[in-house]
């Protein structure tokens, strides 16, 4: 089996310090949380930017500051910029950080309810627009799929030539409004992608660790982090992103799965240009 690539989603756009005080907002906090995750075994940092008061922003200047601070502490880590941003942002607002030519970025592959009145909009034309923007800059895409229909959309757009390989999927399961994160959901998605594609799984809330375990056993990769889940175990807030990563590393060891370094992750995902 391939070595395990661990992504850490350190902050997100929705979770706040009221949920867990370790959620980073400032440049210093972002780089500190990224370093803790990296030291424990994360090779990819999934990055949203926030202002010092926690407001989500897609400002390229803010991303630049955070990325430079992270690279100072962990020079070889892969930074995966979010182009999802926060619900309600326009296409071009969301795409701002790609002017920095990050190594990797997310490509959200369909619309879904996001709880309450929120809708995270990704129309077919949005997906094509984002794919072309990333591909024209040679930025590696992680295909974020929140349900099976999103995978089908990707495969249609691959056939039409809008989305180019390599295909690396992220199944984000357990969002309030998206597909649940039970074992059968995971197996259905895993079996729905081409056999030469790679995938990672991000379980939201209580699905984080059960899905991590399944992905480890089935040859997939794993994303954890405070964006997705704020507890290290039921009712116990995680002290840091590092603690969440360390728990996955322990699970991987028990399953005899080695952890990929950033260089190994680049090879596994076919990122070398
Ligand atoms: N914050 C969500 C609305 C991504 O990073 O690409 C979107 C999101 C997905 O987190
Ligand atoms: Zn995100």
C-alpha cells in the first residue's frame, strides 16, 4: 500500500475560537498550528485565511503572509490553498490566492446545502472556471466531493476535457447538508472513482476518526484538522491540530501503514512538474 498522506485543515472558514480556542486566526497562530501538524506527520496543510478577528478572507496578501510564515517553519510542507473560501463569496473572490501560484488548491465539485439557510454554490460553469484557472497556472487540484453526484460531475467534465488528470479526490463527508460518513457511504464513493485515481477522506465532526481508520485500511489518504472536527475524543476539545494528526499517525502505525513525507506525497500524487 502507498504511504499515508495526511492533510491537516488547520482553520477553515466557519469554526471559531468559541468552538475551540486553538483555532488559528492570526499569521502567527496559523504558522504555529501548521508547524504542530507538520511535526506530527502532516505533509499537506489545507489553508484558509482569516483576519485577526477571525473573519474569513481570500485576500492574496493575507494568504501570502500566512504562507511565508508557514514556509519559514516548515519549508518543504505542501500548502493547499482553499478556493472554497466561505459561503457567499463570488468566484473571483474565492480565486484570489491563486495569483501566488501555490503548489496545490482545492476545486469544489458541486453545490450543497451547508446548514440553515446557507448554500455552498459550485455550478457546472463555476467548476469549469475554477478548473481552467488552476490548470492554466499548473496548480495541482484536489477535487472536493461532498456526495456521489459531485464525482459523476467530475468524470463528465474529464470526458469533455475541462478537468485534466491527475485525478486526486477528497471525499468530504458528514457536512450538514451533504452525504453522511458511514462506512457504506465511504465504500460507495471509493468504488465510484477510476482505479488510477487517488483519494483522501475528510470526515466532519464525529465522522473524522472512523473515516480516517477506513481510509487507512483501504489505501486512501486522510485529512483531519480543526476545520473539520474540534474534538480529540467525544466531548474533549483537541488541544491543537497537532494532536489530531498524532492520533491518525497512531492509527496508521497500528495498521502498519507508513506516513508519507511531503516529498513522498508529491510522488504519490503525481505532482512533479
Ligand atoms: N468553507 C466551505 C464553504 C474548500 O476549502 O475548498 C468551503 C470549503 C471547501 O471549506
Ligand atoms: Zn476548506
